[in-house]
């Protein structure tokens, strides 16, 4: 089928050629006067253009200010496109960016020897070292204050009017003041500033026709989200400066899972040391381990955040939990000492009534009868005490359940009962205290959570 189509097409073409053969009376062919006067550009035109404008043109120099009036102002139009943010070092206060800088201006000298009929070309790309360039420098760079660009870049010259376009890549690291008060829900404001180093604002003035940074080709950062951008042109120290402002917001999910949740859970575990049995011997070790864990988290947090004023709320929170943990350890040791106190020693009356009040023994009939009598213990020599004591202290395991033991104490309050009451009291106290401290510090932080970037 394909071969048939080809044969048919060939026959049609031969027929057309036969009918269009020139005759003796053929009309005069049409001519294009414009095409004859403007030849098609070729390599010879390019060589001739370079020779006339740069090689043999001793009048042009890339060191000379490109304007006939040396007191005039060259207006440089700038546009900045951001490609990516490889790194944001909060501790060092530096922002690394990769972008594209596009600049345009008019050069009155580069087209002095240009003749349209002779050179034909209207647009030409030439190495940047052959033409005058504004020494654009990253004004707030932390690496070096050298002009951007590289000898490998080229500029585009419109030969009909001297319009120069220079497009280069920018890889730089700028300073950025970090305020970590709301970490990890913080928002940072960073600036990338450019200035024509060595020229005053009367010589080279920066202008732009865009309102913000071009983010069409921007690759999202895993930790930071670009919320908005803007630009501002100012004059400082008689120098024209264009500043591109970035609003960056941290993505907090990683820090919530790996830092905030463990700290809150540790705070809840902190009060559980009062639930551990005293006989287990693990109460003080448990409290100490929680204390050391808080100390490790505070060290990690301090190493990740810069020294700022005010400090991070998270730093205050971890420091507060560390203080609570240290107090918990001290009180755990105190309650152990109270629980193992000599049961033959009289419990002070004020402590008896306090414990009886909190344990509701004052209103129970069973214990109210015991409150009518004072504690009575006979002082005996050590040799006779063990033989005559009807209930040795080693056999008393729970005064609240052993009726014989309860009868010996007013309201049934012994040192063991005091210790258990203190354990319950401090468990409730530190549990509620941990919830209160966590709510005081963390609720204001979570109110700043932006779910759209989480």
C-alpha cells in the first residue's frame, strides 16, 4: 500500500512539471529587491563583526564606563530566580542558595562601528570578558565580596541599540539572623543583597520590573518552606542595593516526633517513680535516669540552636522539666527515708493529724476510736525489747491491714503510712505539675503550627 502511494505521488509530480515547463513566451520572473540587498548571515559576517567591533576597534575597552557622558547613570535591570536552598545553618546563621541572576543595560560604545548592511547580524553572543560588566557583588555574603559571574559565561548584545543581556548562575552563602524563640515552629526572615561594588548610585543604579523572586523552578527544601518573597531597592552609603527577602518556615513534624513527644513522655514517667515499691530498690535509680535523660535532651537542644535573645521556649521547657526531675529525685530519697523510719519512734502529732486528714481517717469510725488514745511505747533495754515486744517491727508489713499493729498508733498512722501517703501526694503533685508545665510552654507553640507545610 505504501509503495502504491509513492508511485501515485511520483506520477502527480511529473504531471505538474510537464505543465509548468517554460515556453518561449514565458513571463518575466519576480525578483525581491530586499532579499538582494540583505544577504543571509554566515560565518564570514560573524568574523567581520568581531574584527570590526572588538579586534580592530581600539576605541572600545571593557574597562571604560559605557556611556558618552561619563557623569551619566547606567541603569541595570535585575531579575533573580531561586532554584534551591541546599542548607540553612541556624547555628552559624548562614543561608546557602542556588539561583539565576539576569541583568540588562545599554552599552553605547559597543555599537559605534556597527553597520547593518555590512555586518548583517543583529544579535550576537560574546564572552563576558570582552565587554564592560557591572561588578555585581553579593553584599551580605559570608564567603567573599567578589563580583559574581565567570569567564565561561556569555552576554547577548543587540547590535541595533546596544542592549546588553547577561544571565549567570549564583551559588552563594549569605548571613541570616536566626531568632529561634518559637523553635520548632519558628519563622525566619533572610535577605540576599546585591550591589554594584565600586560604583555609586549616581553611576550605576539598580532597577527591576518584578515584585518578588521568581520561584517557578524552585525545588522545595525538606526542612524549610518558602512562604513568601519580596524585593526592595535602597541606597545606602551612596551605593545602590537590591535586597531579595525570603520568609522561611520550618517543617516541624520531624522535631515533634523525635524531640517533643519523647520529652513529654519522659515528663509523665518522672512522677511514676513514686509508684514503684520501696522494697524494689529501683526508685532512686529510676528518678536519676530520667534526670540524666532530660540533661541529654537539653544538651542536644543547645547544640542545635544558636545563642539568641530571647532563648527558645523549648529550652526553657526542657530546663523546667530538668528542674522538676531533680526535685523528684530528692523527694524520692526523702520518702524512702520516711518509710523505713523506726516504727517504734513516735510520729509527731501534727504529722499524724495531717496524714489523717488527707487519708480521711478523721471521719472514719474505725480510725476515730484510735484517735482518742495517744501512742504509747515502753522504753526497754535492748536485750529485753526483742523478747518482750509482742509485734516486732520486722513482722509489720502493712499497718493499715494488721489490726494488732493499727491499735498501737493514733488514727493508725505509722511511719510506713506516712511514707505511703507522701508517695500518693507527690505522685498527684508532680503529675499535675508536669501537665501544667507542658501546657504552659507547649500550647503557645502548637498554636503556631501551620498544617499546610507540616
